[in-house]
């Protein structure tokens, strides 16, 4: 049997496909590497997985941050821990505006550069038999944690109705929404200040919604707080972050079906819960990224009370909306 020598590949012939693959890989790396190098890594802290800042998740999921050259990730931290991480530079931003605002008025060099939710996304849910805030006197009210937004708004709400926190109404820090739901079901507390979808869950179980806090106290809840030195040294990064987030807010508010589907996946909800949660959340998302004048006034009045000031302070000491106004 004869054999053609040309049918037997020599060493050089064998090397050609491998060499071609290597060159192709190097060329691909040459094209991809600069883009990757230009991507800015950003960590954002949040006190909990909340629909108040859901547009951030949606913007990331839709690639809006990538389009701005940003690689955005978020980390869940308690507000006090998040504040320290922000000050230390371990995270670039926090969604927890309450702690950021209070720190700014205590001369910590922080500023709020964007508002995502300009109404608090909390409902006051109570056991049957309680029909108004006044009925909470002598009762137990559950919140997430001391220093968190639920704590701030619970105290403000009680004062609105001439009730003294931890004197007329005892406030208990119980953790996340599931913990507050469990405490309500077991009878360990009489009422809870709670966010979506947990308010929807409790209402389905026969508990009563007393009010939506955003209707009574429309002040900034979630957004981006950052360090003053970042504003001074990295304004372009902030501008890109704000621009992409505004796109996320616009999509969330303008496309309910897509937003609901994203909420279902992100928060592991069924469609009914997601739609109920969306209905409450959508009305709180700021289309402009700027807190409303009424919201700023309420926020400053809260600071005046907390710090025992004679008059409400100037919002400019805590807010810098130049990036969202460009």
C-alpha cells in the first residue's frame, strides 16, 4: 500500500493552526484589554435590598453603567457600618441618605449628590384593633435597626401625633422585613414600619395598613451619598454614575411590565407581590434626581430637632445636586 508523503503533515504544518489561534487570542486581548482597563470599579453600600434603590439594579442589569465605563456592584451593610466604610473609602457611595445627611451636619465631609427615592417607601402596618397612630400608645413598634431610615421615620411619625418615642411607644429593632413579619404574626409586636413587599404580605394576612409614610413625610430616602474629596477629585465618575442611574429610573417608571419582571427576579417575588410593591415604589422614584423642596424642608426640620438647633440648617451643607442638574 502506497502512502503519499504530502498527506503526512510535518511539524511546521501542525504548528500553523495553534499559532493562528494564539495570534487571534492576542489580537482579541489587545482589543479587549484597553476597554477593561478603562472600566472604573465602583462599590455602593446599601442598608438592605430595597425597592427604594431598585433603579440602580435595573441600570446595572440593562448595561447602563457599562455604557458609561463603570463596573458597579453593591454591598449590603448596616447604616453605621456603611457610613464608616464610606468615610474610610472602602466604598465609593452609599444609598443610605439619612445617615449621610446627619453626618454632613456633624461636619463629616460627605454630600448627597443624587436622590433616587424622594418619598420613604414604608407603610405603618398594625394588628387588628389598631385603627390609627394614636392607638399605638403603650404598644410595641418594630423597625429594622436603630439609626436606619425606619428608625428615623418611626420617630418622626410618632412625634407628628404627639407621641414620645420609647416613652409612649416602645421601639424595637428586629432586623429585616421577614423578621418583622414573623414578629407581627407571633404577636411579639403590635405594629411595624415596613417596606414592600412585606407590607403587602401582612395586609394579605389580615393586618391593617394605617398609612403610607411617604404621603405624610415626603423626604429623601435613598440616593447616592459620597465623600467631598471624591466630588472634588472625581467629578466625571459621579457624572457618569448619575447619568446611568437616571436612565434606570426613567426605565423603571416608564416601563411597568419590564420593571415588574425585573423585580420578580431580583427580589424573588411572584407577580402579584411584585406588582403591589411596584405600585408603592414607582411613586417614590425621583424623575429628576433632585429632592423636592418640600422634602428638603422636612429633612432639614428633622435635622433641626435632632441637633437641637434654633432654626433649620441650610441644605447646601449636605446636598450637592450640580451633577443631576447638568
